[in-house]
């Protein structure tokens, strides 16, 4: 966590010109920073969920993958697409998806003890119908769930889901993703 350098953003989600460690972004009240969350769907109108291994939000359900665009050693910053591709490869061994789209963004702040989430999170969707090779260092399990069942579950049992998945589902609902 200390080695990753993430991108600070202002209240509108624009890059603030500040870089800081992932740890600094998530300690105390944190510093507002950029994140991405992707939700994959297959040809059967199912979405891919994972039960995350996470320092704070451990053993709860999340969308397919979540990460932060990173500041790279060459001085450049990952794009949202590059961060998404990296997360899918790291977490599932997925190398290629179809129709990757940015749906919009959410802002949220959640504090748990000495840690927090203070993020401007870009929500993306894509299609995928291949094999899953879950990285057991990042998640306990995964499942494909009917889109409508996922929406109903996250609305009725929000305590089972990450805060960003809850807010992301609201955005996806407004965008007619579940229709």
C-alpha cells in the first residue's frame, strides 16, 4: 500500500496536481483521490461480483474489480482504461473485454477507525464471456448473478456490499444499465 502512488483530485474530480501514497489517501480523513470500479456482464444478463479481501472492507461483496489509476515510474499516469485492464488482469486473469464504457462517477467518503475512503470513483461497464481465474490474494470468491437479482440484493441488503458498489449501483440504475 505504501509503494503505490495515486492521483489527488479536487471536489469536481479533476486532477489536483498532487500525488500521494495510497496509505496517505486512506488514513485519517484521507485525501480525495481518483478510483475506478468496473462491472462486467456476460451474454446471459449476469454481472460478475467478487467477495473482496480488503484491509477495511474485508469479506464483503463488490462489483467485478476496483482499483486506483497509478502514477507510473516513467512519470506518466495510468488512464482509467489502463487501470481497469490492470485490475481485471491482476484479479481474474482477464486480458480483454468488449464494449468498455465509462458510465459516470460517484463521490463518497466513509470512515472506519483510522482508515477511510475519500474517492472520486469512475464507474465502468464491459462485456466478458470467457474464463475466470480468480486471484485468491485479492478475493475470496466470485459469482455471476442476474442483473436484476444483484440490483434487488444491493438495495435490500446493502450491508453485504462495499460502499462504492452501493453508490455505483445507484448510478448504474439511473443510466438504465439494469433495464
